[in-house]
C-alpha cells in the first residue's frame, strides 16, 4: 500500500526508486504523513522540512527519468540532528541562544547525504549542547522514548533514535562523543553505528572556534537505522571524504573486508561495574548466536577498560573547562548546568603536564586494544551496563551521576580510543528493547556489521512501533 511505504527499509526504498517501482515523492509523502501522525506524541523531530523535502524528491524522480547516475540513498527520506550545519536551517544544538544561528552551507555529513541522493525531511532533537544521555532542552522540549515515556530515549541522538523507531525516516544521522549514537539506539530498540574516528568527515562552518583535541579524537558522525544493512548503506553515503576535515581518513569501499566468522571476546559483565542481569543475559544470548554463526567465542575482558573510561571523563571535562563550561553556565538550560556541575565534581581535571601525559597515555591504550583485536577481532559487550535510564536520572545528585557514568563505561572507553562500535537490538524483555554492542579494531566497521547481521537474523526486528501514549 502506498500509504505504508514509510515501513520499507532504506535498502528497499533505494532499490524501488531506482527500478521506477515507486517515486521518491511517494516515499517522502508517506514519511511526512507518518511524521504528522506520531511525532506529536514523542517530539523527535523539531524542524519539519516538508516543502524542501518534496522539492528534492521531485528532483530525485526527474534524475531517475533522465537516467542519471544514482547515489546509494537516492530518493530515501532521512533525518539529521540539530547540531550539524544544514544550509538554511538553524544549528540550535538544543540551545535557546543558538535559535537564530542559521547555517549558510552544509556540514560534510549533510553534503554527503545529499550527494548520495538522500531526502532530508526533518531535524532531530538533542539535549542542550548535545551533552547529556537524556534528550531534553529548554528550546525544543523533551523527546519521549516511544516504548515508555518514563524512560529516556537516550542521548544525545535521542530524537534520531526515537524517529527511526517509529518510522520517521529510514535512516537518521547522529553523532557520538561518549555513546550518543549507540546509547539512544539501545534505548529505542534500533541499530546504531559509531564509525572509527576519521571515517566520516565532520565540520560545522558556523562554529566559533575549533573543537578541543580530545573531542576531535573521540567525536564521530554516524547513522541509526532499523536494520544493519541500512547502516551499511548509510555509512557508504556518509563517509565520502571532505577536505574541510583534516582528520578524515578515506577508506575505499571494499578495502577493509570482514573476516567473519571470527574469534569473539565476550564480556557480559565489566570488572567492578554493577551490571543489570537482563543486560548480561542479552550479551550471553548474542554470544550463543554468534557461535551458531561459526564464531569462536571466549569470555575475556578487554584491557584497561576502566582506565579508559576515567580517561574519557577527565580529558573531556578538562577540555570543557577551557571554554565550554562558561558557555554552558551562560547559555545552557537548568538541566545541562546541573548535569555538568555533577560531572565537574566527579572528574579529576588535569593541569598542563597531566593533560599532555593523559593524551600520551591514550596512545598506549589504543595500542593495547589494537593488540587485543589481533587475537580477538571482535568484542561483544553491553552497550550500557544498565537498562534505559528513567528520565532526568542525571538530575538527582553526584552519586547518581557517578553510577550513570560507570554504567556507560562501555561507551565512553571505546569513544576516547576512537574505535568503531555497533549497537544492535536483541529482542524484548518485559516489554522493553534489549541490545548488545560489538566493537572491533580501527576501520573494521564491516566486521562489526557482519556480526550485527548475524545477531539480527536470529533476534529479529522489534521496530517500527507505534509510540506508547498516555503515560
């Protein structure tokens, strides 16, 4: 049925547009109708781009008629996050003070999506400064988890994950400094890929100054989708090189072939970190599925994970104190000011010598992990050691913030090391999604995706869903 075209995967959409079985305009109209029906209940998309999307779809259909070369996402409706530049739109980053910061040109990831033929139908919500694992801000309001409104949809790409989960766009753009793609994907029951640092180019022309060094090393752009195959398609589209990002490392398609099945290190419970039984059970179940797929699985903890988590906290906080902290204090909403205050008290900021030595230590840890991946090409572990947090859990004092940071150590440790990580759903428990994280060595996204597809084939898909209302 034409009105249900929004249910198709991005892979199916692109194939049907290319074969002239369906028009891009029909896909966009169906997605916009879906957005109109469900977005009022979850507030995932805060800027609807219906007029420009329909115009782009008409142009996409004309290109098909002319027989032009088509990109991998030609005619496919997608969403992008409010913290990246998109010409003609405000890069609000969830901050009231930035509501009129209108971009004059596209960021690399937006430009790449457009060149791949994607049709951007809306901009997704994020917490203020994209700096919390909870998507809520004073400018755009709160995004609700479509499974349970009392739980966070994750952050900072919570709007992206919630949108994909309910069928608003086949692919969503997100970014990840400390789990901001993987945590929302996990909380909303979709798949999310954090690529290797440098794999997808990043730059915002509207930025007042360059990002600090550790943030540049840890932060990445990447996709969220309902299927792993759609993540592969989205990565191919997003990863085209762009000279504006000097950290960008072009990887030719097919240059990094997955060696799957592979030996897998399984770490269901992290040393010293309390782990929810449901989380650990999901990891062990996924390990059995990978074994069925031909992998050799062993229970092994990765090296120095807790140290890497602390390094993330202390480096990111130290750098924030060089300028971002003042901006948060002057322009942030109450929630981000409160959350950052807790983070600041829990961290141990470095002096100059400490900062230099911490960056040097990061290199040692990357070396340790890359050596680990020589023996175990894949690492299977939790996305978070706890299930999706209740909303505003980071507003309840330093002790609670410490437990949140500990639970998120599988996310922050891998981020500071610049490693790729895939969050993939493993089904439902007590009516809520469960999931696991697959990590590999640098530029081994294809291996992560191959393992993710093996898990997905056995777990099945739990989205799209109708958002739960009236909570």
